[in-house]
């Protein structure tokens, strides 16, 4: 498995995963439909918006349907000859703080038919290697208590539990776990 930058040559495989019912947003499955519509409307623009360090892309739709301004970030796609999943990194320049609606600096999702192969653990390790040495001292990453697989991925990459918190209503509320991974 490797992390690739989203490119046109990978787009058909990505769209096929969306059509199979996978969503890059595990809380908002409608994201799959939304992304398929964006791909159909302008595939070149869709690919361009996957890497958005200047936050020029469209607003982010939260699980409750509300939208918020985009913050800088990018996506990498997990690839083993076909699309396997996505890992994203987002930040606010000059700080490790994030807006309340953004649960963590990193998020990931693996397609169900590629799970339990260690891809998420490997993708997180590779992304952390890419961002080490930058301005950030640490990244925050969250999961829910009901997701022990994600917790293992985070902990295997050096994540330390720093708090249990309640997600904002826009994310459906509920308990979540925030981890910190040191970068320096």
C-alpha cells in the first residue's frame, strides 16, 4: 500500500468505491453522493480540490447538514493497485488550534473490503513522516470509544489519549476520544 496524490488516473477507482456505498465521511454517508455529483460536474476541479493548502475549495458540509468555511488541508489516497481509502490532514496556519467543528488534524477512512490489512496504520505512519519537521509540534486525532480498531491505529503511531469530550452537535454529539501525536 502506498499513499498517492489524487490524480485523474486514480479517479475511476475512487468513484467506484463511492458507487459501492463507501463514504470518506463515516458520520455523513451522503458525502459519497455529493462527491459523485462533483466528479460528474467537473472531474478536473474535483481532483484539484483534494489538495487545498489555501482553503479555496467549497465550504465543508458537516454531518448535521450545516456548512462551515474550509480550512487549509489535503487528502492522500491509499492505493494498492486500486483505491483503498483516504487520509486527510488539515490545519490552521500559525497554531495547533482547530475550529470547534473540526475534530482533529487528521482523519482517515478505509473501504470495507480493504479493512484489517493494516492500511490505516501504515497510511497514518506515512502521513506523519510527511508532516514531521513542519511548524506543528503535534497533531490531534479523534475517534469514538466504540471504535477500538481506530484507537489501535492511533496508539500504534504514538498517539496518547489526552481527553474524553463531547462532540459538538453538528457532529451528532456523543462521546469521543482525543489523542495527541507528537511531531517533534
